[in-house]
């Protein structure tokens, strides 16, 4: 991607937020003075105001590169900061992440961190200079580093234990809720979900169990596939790829049946859980039917996603197959590698029989707005599932806007989930709140 | 050549853009003015220009004394937590110029601030009845390839895109660590495009690694404005430049008796408004940490006097500041009348607030100059000060006049207090505040407030630096903090249900245990 206005993801050093999502893990940032705060601001504050948590924000240790390190190298300075962090901060795992300065001048971070690893310190390192890649790249990079540097082969496989690789912590504003929802789905059919990130996910202990899992589950269009592949080659663990983030009953039930079949779960057990969940979901959909069918003033008649591949694919499938909506033009903002694009493009082209959507891949708000303007008929009123950037274009097109992706500065997000059965109900509530509050 | 081989080092650093080094002469922090050199695209960082430091422990009196004598020494830390950077600060001043565009010449991570800036921009536009729209920010999105082969074409593309999309009246190009290390030439593309497009295009050299004092970024932004935006005065106008962040306008009422009008800059101004700041009768600053360079630049280059008095926070400071403005306006009698009337107007409320806040203690963690101001207001309200820490300390300001030594003013007016120069190090703050247990913690920076709250201490952050300004500001601010401390339910729950990320060992140490011995600046 080239020039970017209104970015919807950032650089590889974003991996610091992936580390912070592991309970009692703390990143040590070997980078310029502002990098850590800036990324915290972009991923955790201007993104639903997710906050510092245990050790984020101003707590993150950083070498705050000066001109001296740029000229003479920063290894000694890094060593000092690691020593200090070990004394000052109470953590089970430290992960050194390099920024542009360290990666450009070529500090030998592996050697510095290696000396601590030999002392038995639980510490790893990853090369995450901002120019190397995106937030998605950084997320996968730090996880690969942990797999290589922290994990040991397991003595035995634990049947039913599933490692979940799905939405990116912090980058997905709703990650905490979404991961919990996926855990609840899997637990509903008797699997033990190793969720790895967020509240009550088990921290380093849970990570050490990764090699013992029966399989890895990638609930994601493409992010995390390389992790599952890496774990397959490192520990021989098989993996299952569920490309659609399951939102609502149709997708959640399909997800459970497919994952359950792969895991060898008894189908009666799956069907019993699915039936109970669907009963509840459709009870509320039924109640909302009066509103859906009668409140016909200026309702949106096309939906547009300006979101990462998780949301654009997940929300599209939900709105088309659950609520009978029709798609407008779609956007995918997380820069999927070329090899993953055909599947995404095809997925949007075949949302249902005779329902298809075109997609543009871009992280540049200017290009997105220009494309959307050209693709929207003047007699259509879109609802945009996007970011706080997209309020202007939605208004210009006489439409509505729900912020579901970074940056989100028009709503506070705690544990809301859009994944799962209940997640579908939340998405319905939020989209009509956007419509109704705009009209009143 | 691979980017991460140490052998690349020499080739990389050789390419650094010009970075003039001002070394202070003997007693350099005493009176003299810093030269404003518009011929250079780069403004010297504060460590070199103002003798600024980021590590110190002692008393306010000692700090002010050493600053005045030019004997201040810096103390480094071996362990550090993340800071802010000058790029962030520079862009945060330029992004809100309503008809300008800013290019972040950096990898996309340096654009992580864009979303927050957009929030602030839209908030400010709403408040000021300006058209509400997204900020005009663009990133060159440097990739690994660009770090090897250069990114001059991207700078050009970004300038063109900014020009086409925003039709800006000026374009600023801000550098960052990566673009500075690869040694990109900005002047070439800028000169060519400036001629072609017919709008000022200004390089802002603000890469983060140059300085530990992120306020240097404000200077870089103002240097850019002084170099290419501000025009020589055609006439004098009865306006006073007010260099501030993004505060509410409380100054129109305050200036009216003197026949003056405030011209609030730089955020939410326009290029046309900035072009004529040379025509103002004076410049005031609500935070000298913010405005020192621009204020002095306007004085030195265009003869706009800086009001060199204590800042208008607390009664005595406001007296001195308002009298100075009265002299500039030639309305000394009106100034005296207004001062007397305002003091009479707040007397009853102030007495009531002093009763309400009697016996309350506070600790202050804030940016340097505004921290001194907050201390003045708190002391005026009768709050007992347990000490303060400031993120850095400027041994002097650019104009060199010690009449505007706010720390000295605070000490002489309200008494000495304990001071740390803390560089926003949360581990020191948590250790210290946990011992002191003040009734309230006053902070003014992101990423800090929550740590006071987790200690169960009501922690108050007020972004609007004008709310506490002037006589009535004492009352406004006093009411806010009185309300705030009266119901500590939230912080009590937070303290009970969260665990601090610090080891027991650390919490037992001297809070400044990681400060090394002093060394000359």
C-alpha cells in the first residue's frame, strides 16, 4: 500500500498490544521515545477507549532511543532497561520488541535477550520495526517469536483442548467480548477453548499448554493461518480453518457443526446446544420483526463494510443470510497478502444465491471515500459499518454509520461481542441505534 | 545492503539532515535570548537551546536557583518507561490548523495518533461552530523497501495527494525516526512542488530520537510556521496572540476592558490568521513550555512583544499579567479597575472554597510551566501541596527574561515545595504517591491518571488549560476539584479490585533509585 489518509491499522510494533493482552505479560519496547505511547493511543485509546489495563500505556518499559544509540548502537541501553524491568515490574513474561530505530541501526537484540534467556528469565524478543509491516504482521510476528522461544513440546495431547487464533487483541475493538463468545460457543459443545488473550485466559500457563492441544482453530479469514501452520510444523498439531467470524445464528450454528465434526464431537451434543441457542436468538428476532417490517422511514437499503477482513466478511454474511439485507460495495482494510485475496473476493462474490458484492482492498480513507461515492446510487441510502473516520462519507451519502473498527472515538467499548448468537443481536441493536438516533 | 546489519550503520548516520548544535556559553541560562535562525530548517532541541533537563530531585527553590545561575545538571535513568515524542507534539500543533494539511513522513505506526487527533479536531470544531470534518493528515507509509531504496517519490506523491484532497493553504511535512535515519532529502521535492502548486510547503524536522524532551516538537512546528507562514506586519492591530492548546475562550471577556481581542493560536486557527500574527500588539502564552519559541520568534523577528510576567494563574500572577497587558494597551487605569472588580466578585466564592478544601493535600504531576500554574491555583485555594513532578524543566525560556520565571514566582508567592523532574515515569510516580497518600493527585498528561486512581487517590485531569485561568478560573477550578474529591467511589473500587504491576521490592525503594548521578546538560 502506498500513501495513506485515515489509517485503519498501524505498524508491526503494534505487537506490543498483543503481548499486553496476555495476562501478566509485559512488552519491553526498544524504540524511539514516542512509539509505544503512540501505538497505545491508536490501538487502545482512540479505539473504543480500551485503556491501560494491567501494565499498558505509560507503564510500558521503553529504551526511548536517543541520538547516541542511533550513532553508537543501543544494546547496552536495552540491557539496562531489561534489568530494570525485571526488578521493577511484576510479570510472568517479558517480550522485547524493536522499533524502527533499533531495526535500522541493526542492534543485536537476539544476543542481549539470549543472555537473559540463559539465566532462565522468561523473556522473548521479536523484530517489529514499523517499516517491516502492518499491525496484522506484528501480531503474527510476536506470536511466532513466542512459539519459537517459549514453547516446549508437550508430553501428551489433551483431548478436547483447542487453541483459538482469531481476532487481533486491541486492534479489534471488540476482541475481549469476541474471544469470550468464541470460548462460550466451543464450551457449549464440550471443547476446552485455550483462548490465550484477555481476562481469565490463563497467561503464560495457558501459552505453555499450546503444544498439548488436540488442534488449533483459526477463526479468521487469514490472520493466524501462518501461526497454525507454524504450530503444525513445530508440534504436529492439526488445525481447522473457519474463515468467517460467526455472527448470529446461521453462522454460529454452521461454525459449531463444522468445528465439532473436525474435533469428533458427538453430533447430538452439538445439535442440542445449537437448538437451545437458536431458540433464544430467534425469540428476539421474532420480537423485533414488528420494527423491521413497520418502521420503514428512511431505513438503509444497502450495507457497506469499511473494515478488516474479519468484519467485512463476517458482517456481510450475517446481514445477507440472517436479515435479508443487500450489500453495496465492500472494503477490506487490513491489507491481506495477495495469496489470501482470491478466497476473500470469492466469499463476498457468493454471499448467497444471486447475492454478491464487489470489494476494494485499501487502507486509505481518501480512496475508500472516492470509490464509495462512485459506487453508490443516489437513490440508495447506505449503512456503513466502518470507523469513526467514515462518519463524513456516510453523512455525505445520506446514510448511517456504525463504528466497528479502529479508530473508534464515538463510542466506549468494554466487553461487547459481535461474535456468536448474542453477538448478532448486539449488532442488530447497534445498527438500528445508529439509524434511529440519527433520525430523532 | 541489508537494513539490519551493523555494517549499515556508518552509511545511515552519515545521511542525517543538518542539526545545528548550540552549545551554551558560560552561564548560558542567565539572561540572554536564544537566536531564532530561520535560515536553518532545523530548530535546535531544548537540551541544547534552553538547557532543559529530564531528571532531577530536590526543591523548587533549588531548581529555580540553579536554573537562573546556569548550573543545572541533568540526571539520566537506567530504567525508563515510554515517553511521548517530538513528532507527536509537532503534529499535534499543526493538525488542527483548519485549512492546512500535514504529512507524516514515516511508517504507518507514526500515524497511530491520527485517530485521536481527529477526535480532538471534531470536538473543537463542534465547540467553535466550525464545519465538522476529518483532520487533514496523510502518512507516507514507509515500507522496508523505502528504507533501502529511499522514499523521495513518496514524499512527492503524498504532497500531491494532500493538495488534491484538501486544497490546503499550506502543507507541512513532518519527519520521524525512520525517515531521518534513512536520510531523506526533503528540500528538493519541497522546492519543486512549492513552485508548481503555489502554496507554502514546509519541512518540520521533529524526529523522535533527537530529544528526550518531547516539547521540542512544539518548537519544530512553530519554527515551520515562522519560516514560511508568518508574513511581515503591514499594520498593527489591537489583538493579542494567545498561544494555547485547544482550550475554551475565556479571554475575550478578560481582554475587553483593555480594548484588546484574543487571537487564539495555533490549533483551530487558519493559515490567513497565522500569516498576520506579526501584527498583534503582544503575545501571551498560557503555557510557556508550549509557546516559548513562537512567542520569542515573533518578538525577535517581527517586534511583537512577549508579555514577560508570571502567568495568569492564581491571584498574584493574574495581577502581574493583567497589569502588563494594561501597560501594553495603554490602559493602566482600566486594568486596575478591572482587577479590583474581579477580585471583589470572586471574594465570597473563594472564601467558601477555601473553607471547603481546608486541610486537603495534593500532589501535582504535570508539564513544566502549566504544572507551576496549577500549583499556584491550588495554593490560592488553600490546598496543601505535598510536592510536584514535572515532565521536564527548561532552565530558561527563549526570550531569556527571568521576569517570566514561573517556578520562581510560585516559590516566592506560595512557598517552597519538593520537586522531581520525572519525564512522565509512572513507576516513580506510583512509588512516590503511594507513600505520600495525598487527598488528590492532579495530573495533566495522558497515560497517567489511571495510576493515581488505582492507588485509591482521587485523580484529576483537566485538559482545558483556560479553565483555571484568571480570577474566575480559581473559582471554576476550585469547584471542579471540590466536586471531584467529594465522591471517591470510583477510585476506591479501582484500588480494591486492581493489582499494581510493580514488585513489592520496587514499592519499598527510593522512588528515584534509578536516577544516575548528575551530569552537565
